[in-house]
């Protein structure tokens, strides 16, 4: 039995036990077999089952992708450098709107249309019992008779002058009388035309009148005056009531062609330098989401409103299906182009927020024998949102096959997976 001093015992290292000689090699084997990218703590990092530098992926069965409405395509490109957003309101097109009134007093004898009725140009809207209309017809018939008599007398004078049976002075007097009656006839005819009498009505009124007093001419005089619309459209206002007396200038109907409306937009002072009559315009309203209505600038005011500090911009908006209504609140998006400078845009829903980053889903080409569609998560740097889509400043070069629709469901499937690869069967 050997005896060692306490100093010798402290200096000599303890011999490892049998258990210690087994545990060390096992630990080395475990560390050697750990997959690359796995933390030294032992388990895979939660939420990430991919190696360093490997993109996260979503594996989706083709049938599921179709059911989710996933649509893939290349990003679009735009030359829009900036976009102005101007608030405004829709109104009728004054160039296609008529406020219809009577030029003579009378009484409403009949009403032929109602609010919302579609009408054609020249169509009667109401009938007015107007004594002045009857008087205008009588004046016209009298002027027509006098003009015919003067014309016949002038023709006889011409024949007599050629045969030297009439002096030149008398011929000129009769010619002047005819011109005077002809002027009266034209004035009477103009009054009837202003009252809405058509060419056919004038012919019917003048029928049978010759150089002598027209028998039965008084029977053709009708005090019932049709109130006609000068253009086609929709009856927006009606103030005509059966039996109601009417004064000249009182608006009876408002008819407007709603196939083209006006949008009145307000541009603030700092936006004035970007106003350009040739700028592209898109009209949107919250009442009809997801639809753009292209327009055209037709007027930019030359002065600033002293109270609102804005400049009025008038935009002509086609409205063939009459989806838009006057007095709707709208927004106008004016696109300022920068030719030669293109930027990448995708639908706003194609960009999703994942783990604090903006990402899109890019579909990669399938590998041989692969049955699922594979979408890789691509981090991007988004810019402003235009009417054409979300601008992508970095992360895409335009050649990728991006999930333009259905990206939200791809993100949901990705976040449900514990690892970085989501498999959907």
C-alpha cells in the first residue's frame, strides 16, 4: 500500500470512470451528426426547418392551389413616377344636360313622362294649353298669306315692266312691299320654331295656303303646345303638374345624358405643379370597390379658391352602363409619367407581412417527379401603392413567377407549419 502526501494527491488528476469513457464518444458522435444550421443546443430552431441561406417554401397540391384561387404571373411594369389623389364629387355633364321650360304662359294639359324615364331627342314631355301659341300660329298664317299676295303682285309687276306697261318706280315699290311681307313671315316662322314646332308641323300648318285667303286655316290653329326635350337622356327633375299654370322661364323638366359624367376634383396648392391636362386619370369610389373608371381632364381652373385653397379640376368620365351616379363622392388618381424609367408593380394583396418582413411568393419550376407546386418566400422592399399596383423597389427583377392572387392563403399555410416547409396534401 502506497502512501502519498496530500500535495501529491491534489496534483495527480483523477482517472475517468468507465461511464465517463463511454459518454464522451457518444457526445462527439451526436455533434458530428447534427444537421448543418441546427443550434448546438440540440433541437431544430422553432419555426425554421431550412438550412442557412435556404428560402422558406410552401408545397401545395395543384387542386388546392386552384381551390384557393392562386394565380401566378410575372410582375407588371409602370412608368408612373408619382400619383396624385384628389377628392371630388360626380356631377352631370352640363354639355349634355337640358333644363326645359316654356317660352309662353299656359296651363299643363298633359304630362307624358315621369322621373327616371328615358327619353329621346325631340320627344314630347308634356303638353301646354297656351293661347299665345295659338296667336303665334295665326300671326304666321296671316304673314304667309300677305307674303304670297305680295309675291304674286311683284311677279305681275315684273311682267308689266318687261312689256313697258309699268314704270320702274312702281315695280320697285311693289318689290319692296313683297320684301317687307317676306320679312314678317320669317319672323313669325322663327317664333314658331322657337316654341318647338317641327318642320312637319310647319308644313301641316301652312298646307292649302295660296295667294287668296285660305279657307279653313283657322281650323289648323291648335293652342296645345308640346314641350319637347332637345336631347336624349334621363328625366332627373320634374316640376310639371297636371292643371298647374306655367309662367315663362319656369323649369318643368331636367333631362341629362348620364352616359358621360363630370367629376369635379379639388387639387391642393402643393399639387398644382403636377397638374397636366394630358395626365392619365382614374376615378374610384368606395361604393363600387375594385373598379376603376378612366377619365380625361377637360378643365383646370386658373384661380385658387380663397376659402378652400384648392384648384378645381374637371374630369370627363364615360358611364355607359350608368353605374356611376351624380353627387357620388369619388377620388381621382392622376398619374404622372416618367418615360424611360420603369418600376415593378404587383397587386397589393401579393405582398404579405411575414415575421416582420414584406414578402411575396415566387413559384419555382417543378423538379422531375415532383407532384406539388412549390412557392418560395421572397423578401421584398415595397414602395408606394399606385392604382396600377404595389411598387416593388427591391427583391424582384420582373422575371419571376409571382403569386399575384391567393398569397394570403399561402402565407396562412406557411404560418401553420411548425417548420419552414409547409406541405399541403
